[in-house]
């Protein structure tokens, strides 16, 4: 079997906004250092690695497989075969994304209405899919993301980490994000928090 960098990856057509790719790369470097970022990039198939050689344009669109393959590399290099390393990256990427003025804005949004914005944000960062989150009770939200393509469990874990950080930045005391039925096309989630 050829090394990962020489394998080709079929593209699903689903795309992610460049800002998501950029903050993931920055999170990899923050957590694993410049050498770790370079090791992840070296594991990417050449066709995807080439996308990182140019500056990532925050408003540009990139194949979802770029992020998926970065998470595979992180799992293999640093996660000892576990996707939990991707949740850590999601948390760090969210700290990058939700810094500055966004941190202040998150504190101003009531938690019950925050979930409407999560669904809307999905469409700003993904070229397809539907994200629906509903408050099921005090401190409990259930959600489904459907009709996507190319996601892997690492990407879902990173999304959970992003949600955890978003809640932390909004001022909750404790939070928990659980994922169920992760597939390349959908996931179910449950979010608990204490204000």
C-alpha cells in the first residue's frame, strides 16, 4: 500500500470555508508545534497538500476532504488511533475563531437562542447540509446535522470541541457535548450545560 501522501482521495463535492481550514491548521500547530503541523501536512495526499502551500483564503471554499485527511493524520500521529485528539483541535480552533469581539458577542446571546445561530452558522461554513438544534429542556439541546458528504469522526469530534468552546465563551459553568451515529453524511448530538 502506498504511503498516505501518494494516495489519491475521491472528492465528494462538499466544501468548507477557508476560515475553518485555517483555524484547524493553526490549532494543529498550537497543540503539536510547527513540527507536528509539518508532519500532518506531509501525510496529506499531494493533491490536498498543494492547497495548503498557498495561503488559505478565509472566504474561499476548500474540499471537505482536506479537513478530513488532516484529522486522519492527527489521529494516526498524535491520537494513538483515537479521534479524541480532534476534539482538542476543535476547542483550540474555536478559541482562534471566537476571539476578540466574537467572545464579547457570545456572552450577550441568551443560551436558548444561541442554537438558532448554530444552525445558521453551519451554512456559512459548509457548502451543504442541514444543521438543526432544538432546546429540549433547561440546559439540554438535541441536534441533527444531515445531508453532508465527506465528514469523518474526527471532523465531528472537532465540531463538538468547537461547540464546547462556544458554550464556555458564552459563560456557562459546565458543558458536555455527546455525539451519536457519526457517519460521513450525518450525526446526532446532545448538549448539556449549567449556567
